[in-house]
């Protein structure tokens, strides 16, 4: 296969395609409903209540989807700590998915909190309750987004500045680039430590709920399991995005990168499964899985979606078949997302007799935030050099227009 | 003589002429009077002492825009009866309905009483005072009500507004209030005015207030509208004999229906009890048990309250300002939360769409990216754009 | 009524020593044996004896008025004060439990339990929910971001949120801290209770009184157990009942506070921020070498070639 990805290119495709307009439209709708929510309050726009006070925004857009947005973090570990150099061409894509996953997650969080104007007080260290897991998540995610993610995503932007032809812009971009060069190890270490902290804290959040989270999920190991799942979903997201992009825009298929990503992902899943089942056996609750009540069914579904694809991905043959790779990664990511989502909502039984399902407006808002991520992704890959491409594609692009122009 | 006029109209107890009554009977009368209005025995003694000293306080009673119903209701008391009050406990120096004098003689009596008892007399006002066009809508002896009120009130020791008209305007003040009828406390802003609203006011509230003043020299505790708290501190709803029916949800729905006959709560027929501060439910009228609106089967219409009586429709249900729990209890857990069927449908569609989309994408990726069998030309693949899945 | 006000006051006033003895050496029935607690005996709280409650619900309108709450009229069309659960308009609720076969019934007064080591306080990012020096768990508006973690954390599902407001508050009983000590000497509910079913005082005194009642009538109260003595690390609002507490909506809880459990897990990982710092240093050390190598490689392969930038990310 001659699909090896050599470098990043800017796609010369038109921006306003039907899918882009669809996602942009959904995003616009979601944001409009968000504005309405700010005016009238959460009660009119969501199905949230005093029992299930956390719903789609916190539990899906933040807890579940930022795990998908851990691609930049996970691939960076492979590329920089384990020194697997072949991942460098996909780093930009990975950190872009992270930026978008976290960005829209934090946007959803901003719409979800009831009194956002008091966020300013969070800047005053005297108000900090360092015992609070949610405080840790808030501060750490913000720090990650503001100090690490945006800097990590600068290179394609700087590059475009450099090529713009304006000498001032060229100079500025070079200055910033030199700064990045000098501080790179410190920056990337931050981009490792910060997400480790908050991705695990996202798990610890539900630990405080104690017996109200079903024993099949409630464990002191929640932070570890959530952190490992962040890796798994990070890899999965990068895999899926690259596969879809390769399909859509003829980028070629880099079997080495995709195969290795899938392999590492399946190993980490095995480690995750070991901790998960080891914990269940240690606490003696594995039998609950055979109750066939709704919790046991969620558990069996989640386990099936995680276990079987991961087992299959251990096999090289499966990893080398793009269709199977995509399918299995897709199923694995569904299972992983289900795992991240379940302790917060499906397995959470508040005291009393509460029922929750997101309202239509809530679903539209949540979908809108996700659609925003997709729309911005489409915009970004057609404006900046982010997606990796194989030699064939590069040649085709070069024929259309030389690379040293915008 | 005044006493002769009165004696010909009162039924029994004519032997309460001051001169013809022995001390024992007199003490009994005073004790009865005190008890009837809730004053203790020691206060009765004080009253006796005050009266024996010959210090029967002077009372000047002015009438303005009124129907004389409050005076009429006062005539229908028996403990003490009006005769006892007039002869033994107070000195009624001016009362347009009850005095024998008329014309200039009456005016002279008024002026004399004011001069003689300046600073000490009790001014009782019955009726609202018209204020439009300088108060020409009610004049006595060429003096407008406003002027008369201000003139007399200037030297009064205590001022009592009896009835809703004097308290806040009453029926003359009903919309559109063509005469500008107002309560007297609005016209005497710098004076303490005891208001006893009601249509008519319950006479025993007046007697209680007046006799307390006589006995102790001070007025009862008043609320922010000048109403004595002992009578107007609670709403009818708060001490209604039919309250248990209200709490249990037993209502008369129509006049004459089963519930009405059984004496159920009249809330749905427009009872303004919840909005009305008064004591009618515990202090009935005309000395007949249950002689008050609700007791007779008619909803209270809020005659003491300015924004209720002659303002809100009689049969329109009242607003409950301080609701209390009903006769039923909350269970230990009550179901909460609403699940929208439409949202469930949309959620289902979304999940289905994602699953379907993922499956289709995997098929398309397989077709495109997997090496074709030898000899078959691989198409460049369609570029219909991203299938739109993350 | 066999316990009158005088007896209660006597017990409360003279109970400090008894409280110390009671909390350490009290024989508890089949309930979990209490370990050493840090529950402060001088912290303020309530004791509700369900066997004395007659269900008059005077405490409900009293609480509404004292706190300036809009009454929750439920589905009654404005007729009654009829909440069926604690909510943004209801800080105090009297509920009735009737057994399915009707053989037992009990009232239950539900309000914030004012835990000794509250989960809500532990979870609140800026401690908008905080513990006052006198033990009352209070809420401060300017520090609340409306994240609602307190609702997730509370074992008794107490904090309620004003879902229908643009400027929502967290609403729960705060033991009338806005008036106690200034215009009032006790919360509105205890002030109006005609049978003194709910009383106010320091936790040590209340606990002593509870044990005194249990001792006076052995076997009368359910399992001779005071609910709140050990549950969730101890609560300042205690409940005595003849029926099983679970029927009153009080969950069966261990004697460790959720806040303490979470702190344990956090400490294990973070060790007071030591772990992140050490890991950070380690990563910098590892990456530095790789980065130097990467730069050297880029220099040799790239030069002015801007394409080279794309490989580094």
C-alpha cells in the first residue's frame, strides 16, 4: 500500500458543502436555543430536575465527549514519550480533535451552569475548595485549554500567517514559533499532566455519590478507569476521524499508523478490562451482571461493545482491514462512551422517585455543540494544513496549486 | 330628656337609670360589660372607679356619608346594652341620630362639648368624608364634612372610625367614587385613628375598644391600618368554623346544592374569608348564634377590606395569600420528572442515525480502502464529502 | 404528652457531660457500631421525634413565612400549601408514611440534615455551601456557579435548585440562620411546633436527650437507634422513630462520610500535589531529549523548507 502519510496539507475542497451546511445549521440552532436558555432558565429548556441535576450537557458533552477529545493527549504520549516518530504527521489532526472536543465541551458546560457570572470569582485563589473534585476539573480543564491546547494548535495557524506574504505577520509568526521551540518540552509535559488530572477527576466526580451509583460502576478505581478510557477513546476518535477523512478526501491509507494506533488502543483496552473486572470480582459484585435488571443490561451492553471489538483488534488481520478497523473502532468507541456516561446518568439512582430524559431542546443543544465541533473541523482542515496525506494526494494537490502559496 | 327618649325604646333593664340602681347591680353591669369585651375583672374595678368618680368620658359622634348601620348595630347590644353605656359608662354629648336636639341647638351642644372636654373626649366618626370639589357633597350647617372633621378632631383625645366607610371609604367610595369619599384617617394623617372596619362594624369591637380606653386610658394594640389586633389580627379563613371542610376539599359548588345544605366551605362560591381580616366568625351579630354571613350560608364578601369589598366580584373566588396544607399529606416519595415522548423519539432517531451512519461509513471505507482483487481497476472513489461522523 | 418543655430544657441544659458519655459508650442495637467521630457536640441542629409529631404542619407555613418563600401550591390551583417534595419553594416538609397493610404509620419531617462532614460542602467548587462556625450548613450566593454538584453529592437529596429562574439559587434549610441570634432565638419550625416534636439545640445535648428517651422506653424506638448519630459521619439533625427509618425516606448509610472517603482517594493519588509535580518533572526530562533530537533532524532535513514545520506538532 502506498498510503503512508508524509505531511500535512490544506484541503482545497469547497467549504460550503451540504454536510458542512447541515452541521453549521445544527450548531446555529443549538446556540440559538442556548441563548433562549440563558434568558428563561434551565427548567424550561431541559428535562433536568432535582434528582437528575446533571444531564446531557455535563454527562455527555463534557464527561463523555472530552474523552473523545483526548486524542491529542493520547497520541502525544505515543509520539513523544514512547518516541514513535511515525505519529508526527497525525499530531495536528489529533490536537485539533482535542481542541474541538474540549472547546465544545466547555461551551456546553458554560450553558449548563446556572450562575455563570460567578465564574469570575474562580480566579481568586481564596475561594478555591481544593477538596472539591469538580473544582479540580474546572480549573484544570481551563488551564489545559488555555495553556496547552491552544498552543499545541498554533503551528498550522502560524504557518498560514507565515505564508500570507505580509512581512509583519511573517515576523510575528516566526517569533511565536521560536518561542514554541524553546518551551516545547515544558509545554508538552503540561499537556500530559493536566489532562491526566482532569480526565481522572471526571471519574472521581461520581465517587462522592456513593451508594447512589450502582455497584457495578461505583468504585474507588473510577479515576483510573476513566483515565484509561480517555486514552482508549482518544485513540478511537483519532482513528475514526482519520479514516473518515481519508475516505472523504482521498488522503490515502497509512496502514502503519492506523494499525499501530488500533493495536495500542486494544492493549490499553485489555488493561482497562483487567482493572474493571478485577475490581468487580474483588468487590464481589460481578454476579449483579446476571440480574438482568436494567443495570445489568447496560453493563452487558457496555462490556460487549468494549470487549469484543478490542479482542478482535488484537488480531493483525483485523487491523489491516480498513473496513473492519473502522467498524470495530466505532463499536469500541460507542462502548467507551457508554462507560463514561453510565455512572453519571444511567447507573445513577437519586434518592426518591425521579425520572429523567433530556427534553427536545436539550437534545438539540447538545447535538448543536457536537455539530459545532464537526463544522469547525471541516472549516479548519480546509483552511489550514492539518490533515496528513499520502504521496499520491500530495502530488494531485501540487498539480492543482503549488504549496508555497496559501 | 334624653334618658326618657331612650327608655321608651329599650325593652328591659330600664332600671339602669343611674339614680335608680343600687351598687351591687351597678357592679354586675360593669363586670358584664368588661367580660363581654374581654377585659379582666381588675379592669372592671378600674371602670367602676372611673365611673364613680363621676368621670364618664365625653363621646362626640359625628355622622358623614353613612347609612347609620353602625349606630343601628350598636343599638342591638345587650351586654352592655346601649342604655347602660349611655347612662353609666359614657357621656354621649353629640349624636345626630340619638340626640333629641336639632338645628342650632344641636350645633351649640357640639361646640359646648368640645370646649368643655377639649383634649379628653372620644371622637367617634361614622361614615366616609367626601373630598371632591372641596367636599361640597356633604354639608351640615353650611360646614363641609372635611372642615367639620378637622375642627372636631383637633381637640379630640382619641379618634375612632367606626365602620368601613369611616375607616377607608366604604360603599360611597366604590368605583367610580364620584364624591371622592375617603376614610377619615387619610384626612387626619398626623393623628392616631383607630379604625374599626366592617359593614356594619361589629358593635362589640367598638365597645371593647371604647371601654378599654375608659378603664385604662389607652387604646388597644393596633395594626398598620389602625385596626385593633384583638379583633382584626386574623382573617376569617384563619378562624372559620367551616375551615375543616376547606382543608378536606369539601366545597359547596352552587347555592342550594348538597354541599351547601351540609354546610360545606363556601370558598368556591366566592367567599373572601382568606382575604378579610375580621372577627365575625367568633363574634356573631344581633346576639343570635350563627348570625353572620357564612353562618347563614352566604360567602363572606370582605366588608372590612378596602381592596375586597365593593371592589372584587362577590362570587369570584378569593386569593389565598398564606396557603396552608390541606387535610392530605405528601407521601414519603412522590414521582418527579417528566419524560417527553417527542424527545424520546428524537433521541431514538439520533442514536439510530449514528449507528446506521457508522455502519454505512464502515462499508464505504471498506470498499474504497481495501485492496481490490487483481485485475479490477480501483475507482478513484467518490468524493461526496464526509459522511459526517466523528 | 409525657415530655414537657421543662424536662426538655433541663435535659438540654444539663446534657453536655451526658452527651460525652452517650456518644462514646452508648450501646446501640443492631445498627452499625459508631467509630470515633469528629462530629462536633457544640454544632447546632434539630432533633425530630416522629412519635411526638401529630402532623399539624404548623412548621411548614412558619418556614415559608420566615424564609420569604413563595408557597408551592402544587396542583391545588392556589388553595393549599401542597408540595409533594422539597423543592425551590419548600425547605421543610411533613410527609406521612403508611404501611401497605396499614398496620403502622408515622410522620416524617424532612429538611437539611446539616451533616457533621457534609458531602455538599466537600463537592462545592468555591464553597458556596459552607459550614458556619456554629455548624450550620449555609449557602452564599456570590460564590455559587450553579453547577449543582451538591445535588449529586448529598446523600439525602436535599439541596434544591430554582430551575425556572434566570438567576437560580440553591434552596435548603439553613436553620433560619438569617434570623436566629438576631430577632429570634430558634428556627421558625421549632418555635411553632405545638408538641415539641422538633427541638433545636447543640448536637451533643440533642443526642443526649435522644438517648435519654431511648433509655426511658427501651424497645419503643426502632432498634433503639438515633438516626443521624453515625450515618454519613454523623448529622446534626437527628431523627427518632418507631418505624424503620428506611420507610421514612432516610437511606441506610455507613458511618463514614462520603466527603472523607473522597478525600482519601484524592490524597492517595495526589499526595498534596506532590504527584503532579514529580510526574511533570519526569515528563520534561524524557521529552527534552526527544525534542533535541527532533530539532536536529528537522534542521538537517528542512532548513528553510517550511514543509518541515508541518511534521512537528
